[in-house]
């Protein structure tokens, strides 16, 4: 097999229900100069059998098995084994429109840009309904994209085509982000080293949402979001005030839920991270509640968050 233009990377874990359809959506691309690298992240179902059978039919498909080390590690294994000049991401339960790669490769030929992403749909598994995915089409420099991404992830990972040389410059995906948002972290890291972005308005993917999918575990994903944003604080691109407001607001959503679930240490870590940015008496009180594991006060956590500052101001007046 000759060196392909595009390497499609597909991490898979117990993906027997959807992976054949995802592989087929890659095989149906009108742009055919690609390889598909599937890294089986320790599956215990028939994922391996399905992928190996597909590889017999199409020698552009490569199967690799590794012990389970979660999504970022599986993606990194894919990337290390890739040969293409460009990398595309396709998870084992998602779908592309047939013209997706063709249109993106054409953009790289027409414009000076490092990352191209697209618009698309959310596919609700239960009803098969298609809902618009909230992206932000257009051209973005690094500072513009950082400011946009710090307040929401508008780059769906399955929509991205990225230069391999940029991935080398950014480095591997962060395998310590075990709760998710490793892609969000990656786009912020890309912006911080000066990458340029182009968002296509065409709807070229279907992002599947189903029971068991990572995006459905709300508390865990909020924790991951906070972690990714905190590790990418960069005052060159966004003011200290805006960064603090963003992280404090997110922490106020996360900490009560984490405490309610008994995840005291994780709640305390988030509160302490915000306290290090700017001292707040009400956050300090809730931090102590979490660290000291004072269970009778858990039900009053929202009180401390939302009314603590009002009481402190009233005392001073």
C-alpha cells in the first residue's frame, strides 16, 4: 500500500453495535486516498472480529490491539502508527457524509489553514432524529479561536481534518484527562501555538448520542471541561477577569453535584483551583466543607455559593 494522503484514526472499545456502520461511512468517501487505523482499546466483545473482517475486504484498514488505557491513549496509538499527511478523527459510533474528506482536502488546497472542521448533525439514537450541531463556521486566527473555545467547544472532533505536522508540533493528546474533553484541550493547545482554523458551513457528519456514550455523563464531563480549561489558562489570549469568571461559574455548577455524589476530593480540587486565581470567602467556606467531609452541611452548599457573598457585604455595611 502506498503512503496515503489522509490517516483516519478510530479508537474502539466494545464497539460491536456501531463500528461496522462507522467503518462503512469511511469506505464510502468519495476521496479514496486514505488509511483507516482502528485501535482496539481492550474490547471484550466482537469488535476485533468485525474490524478484521473489514480489513480482509479493504487493505486500507489496519487493526491494532492494545490494553485498555482509555480514549486519549488509543488515539495516540493511532497517530503514532499513521502515515498520512493529514489526520482525521472518526469514533467507532459516528458517521461521515460521503463527500466529507473530499471537501476538506479541497479547502487545504485553496486556503492557508492548519485545521479544517465542519458543521453537522447530532444523531439521537433512540429516535433517529437529526439535530443541528452547534458549530461556528468561518476563518479564525489563534487568538479568536482561543477566546471562542474557552467558552464552549465548537469543534466536533469527528469533523476535523488536521495537518500531521501540526500534531507533531502540539504533541500527543493528554492521557491524564481520563474524564474526557481531551479534544477540547487539544484545540486550545493548537490555538496557543498559533494554529489557524477554518469552519465549513456544510453538514458533513452525524455525531451519535446514545446511552453509555461519554457525553451523557454530565457531572464527569463538567469535571473534564473544568480540567481542560484550567490547564490551558493563557493570559496572552484572554483577560484574567474573563478566565476567572468562566472557571468560577463552571466550578459553581460542578462542586455541589460532586459533593452530592460523595466526590469530596474532586470538588475540593476544583474550588481550590479557583481560590488560587482569586480569593473568595464563600469559596473558602465550601472548600473547608469538602476537605473536612462535613456531611450535615452538604445541603447548604448552594447557600454558600450563591448567598455567601451577599451576607459578607451586608456585614461590612
